[in-house]
C-alpha cells in the first residue's frame, strides 16, 4: 500500500542550544504533532529523509520540535527551511 504524504509545514530557526527547531505549520493547529512520531524533511516527500520526533510542544503560532539525532544548534541550523511532510494516516 502506498503512503500518502501531506505537506505539514516548514522548519524555522533553531531554538536553544540542544537542537530544537521552530516548526511553522501550514494548518492553524500545531497540536496535531502530539500524535505524530515521524516526519520527513525535504522538498519532495519521496526523496525526503525521515526523522523521529523526540518531543514537541506548542510555541507561539507553531511548535518547538526536538528530533532524534539532532543534538545541537549546529545540526538544527542545517535543517532550517526544509519542508515537513507527514503521513495522512498519522494525523488525527
């Protein structure tokens, strides 16, 4: 069965020194991330790389996300501006 990817948002600036990023959602409700454990980052969802969400929390009009294997601000900075994709079946 083929998965359907939805464009969820874009990663903004890093937040803090431990690799968190500001996620700017295209929809108005960033709380949907509470149910999502994996996202894909890149311009094309079929070529995007998967990342596991360690934790997320609402922040301003978006969310702060911490991704597994992104442990510092430098690593987070490299992801800034990437498109965030999610699987349709992961959304509430």
